[in-house]
C-alpha cells in the first residue's frame, strides 16, 4: 500500500499482515499475523512490524512488536510492543518509556466515499456492490454468483 501525508509531502510504502479466521466452530474472531514494513523514501525512516499469532495454548491475542529505524541506522531508536487493537508502549534508545498509542482512546473517523453512481466500474464498492447486497440479505448463493 501507499499512504501520502499531504502536509509533509511524504509517501510511505507499507505491507500488510495476513488475516486469519479463528475458532470458526465456536466464537469466531480475526487474528492478524506476519511481518510487515513501512518506509519513506523522502526521509529514509522505516519500521519493521511483527503481528504475533496466539499460541495454541496460553499466550495473548493481538500482540504486536515493532522497531523504528532512522535513515541508514541498523539499530532501532524505538521499540514498540503491545496489542494492535489496544495499548502499545514505546521504549526509546534514550531509555525513556512511554505509551506509544492507546487505540481505544482514538476517535472514530467516518470514511469519505463517493456515491456508487459516481464511482468507476472497477472501484471497490461499485465492483462488489452485488456481493455486498446479497451478503446483507443473507443470500449466500446469489453472493457467490455475483462474486464469480
């Protein structure tokens, strides 16, 4: 993916974790797992992120660790750990420890999406509208047909 910060004219290239459907026979939940990266060619800053999957026995869900690197540095200036859907803590190379982010305290921002009739044929919501509609009305056969 690519994220552009317009205020700073910075472009970040990022990779995404895998998503896993867990406990499909009991109470289902989604788990993220795998290694990801974020890098900015303008500043040279980059980060390595690991979404840890829960062990079969014990362990915690939604764990994440990350390291943030300055340009051309092999040693991170900041390490992060916590839960990707909760609180993450930062440990800086200076020895300082702090809350990096508390996702539960972040405001929810509604997406801005153009109306379906204003979208091109291959924009996501337009392309998948029949699948989405049929899933909402619980017509799995029609949703599957629309997907094909």
